[in-house]
């Protein structure tokens, strides 16, 4: 192997007398360099975009959420809540009521999700800091709400708008024929106290209120909730916490979801997009490696007299194949390493100087991490190894 590596290194570093072969070799090296650079930058960009997208969910969703499994209502007593707060790793707990509703303001109607929260919610969730107009909920004003920026614009409603009430409308449960359509719905009026902005999805979906408003609208009893949201320590044992919480509710079936499980559709979508970009970039790399195959084959043809000489000196077919295999591998390694280095430089420049912007005020998010580097290196070296193996096998025909 040392003999093959020595000869391959000499062939790789030396120039051929035929300029066409030199040009083909340089093109193969540049192709590998360019595709590995592009693959690294694209995966870093999608990694940053994924982190940027999930940052909104991470800001809004709790660490753990306790939900009823067999119905929409969870019975939560003070004993239940105290037992949860005594668990190791649990920092804060907030009881919530969440339900779809129809918003009515003047002659405009919009579907939305009403989320009623208790006073501990601001300890579990940092959404209060995203209220950019007005104020967060105040227990002294139970019929004032905080609405998403998207909903407020669509309804054309402002802070403490006195021109009309913001009405929450839900259908009344029951059976039988309804003679008056107005009797089919329950309506609760409110005023907008604050407007928040997180992401387009949340801004166009959520309205926050206190628990009393939701109980009146949905006819919930004092001990009935949609779930409990928990803030936990970073090093908490989640699987153990889930088991302990299930034991706290022996009379009810509960489902406990992590932040990732609450956003499983978003995670799946982002991971699918990342995979598709990786596969498309890999396809481009495969096309570029045809240049490598051509370069190695041309080098074999150029060195055919040398191959015969090496054969006369005792080199076997395997050793001669290894020479050109290693030569192709060296081209792949040099091209991919240079591509990753220059790709890393571009990523760090974007992180520091914001070279590319999505909008006039938002720089394109990128993320450098070791996993991306390893993926690109394994992909380029793996495919380069295969291409070099295919091309080097032609040397045996000249022995």
C-alpha cells in the first residue's frame, strides 16, 4: 500500500505532458470543491432556517404539556397541582383552557383559537415579552384579551376599541331542533388589552384570555381544564416525569407531550425539506464526480507505458489499480476539504457580517455545526471512493 500511495502521490502532484489531461484533472478537482462547498453552505443555511423556525415554537410551547386522553376536559384539583410541583425537575405549572372559536367584531368574523391561562402562565411561557402594543392580561379586568397581530389587522381592531365589542362565539352543545338560530350559539364580549407578535401562524391563530372568560363561553367547571403546561429543568428526566405525572392522575387517562411532540408536524416538514435539499445536492455531486472518473481514466491512458514498466518490475494488478484509486481519492479528499473550509468561511462571514438578507431587516439565518461538516465529508468521500474504484478498475486492462 505504501508503494501504491507513493506512486499515486507523485502522479497527483506532477503535471502531465498532455495539457488536456491537466485541464480535465483541474476541472475534476474544481467540481468536487464547488459541490462540497455548495452542499456545506446549503445544509448550513437550512440548519439555520430550521433553528430560526423552531425558535418561535420554542418561545411559545411549554417543555411538557399534560392533556386528557379520552376527552377534551381534564379534572385538575389543588392536590393534583401540588403533587406535580413537588416532582423533581418541575419548576412551574400553568392550567389552561384551549378551544376553537369564532371572533366577531362589527361585521367581520374570523376563526381563531382561544387560550385562557392562569396567572402562572407567564412563568411557564415567555409570550408576555412579545406583547408589543398594550399590556398583558390583568386579573382585575377578566374580559380583556391579548390578540395576535394578524387577527387584529384582519379584524381592524385596536387597543381598548370602544366602537364595538370583540365577541367570542361558539355553538351550544345539545340536541333537538332549534327554532331561532341565535339560540344555537353562546357569545361572550371582550375588549382587546394587548397585541402580540411571534410568527405568522400564531399571530393569525391565537387569542389569550383569563380563565373566567373561557369558563363562561365553554361552560367549564372550576376544576375543568384543557391541560397543564409545565416548565422543567434542562437536566430533568422526562421519561421519569411522565411516569410520575401519570401516577398523579390514576382516575383519568392523560397524555404527556414534549415540545418536540407538540410540534411534530413542523419537525417532520423541516426534516423532509432538509432531506430533499441534501438529496438534490448529492445528485449534483454525483454528476460532478463523472469528471473525476474521466480524469482518472485519462490518467490511466496517459500512464499506460508506466503501467507496463511497473508490471515488468513486479507490480501486480491490485497494486496498479490501487495507484489510480488512491489518486482519485486524493483528488476527492483535497477538493472536499477545501470546499468545507471555504464553506465554513462563508458561513462565519454570514453570521458575523450578515451578507445575505431575507428582508431588508432580517439576515438569512445560518448555522455551523460539526454534524453538517461530518455529513458533507462522508458524502463526498464516500461517493468519491466509489467513483475512484470504478475508474481505477480500467488500469487492469493495460497490464
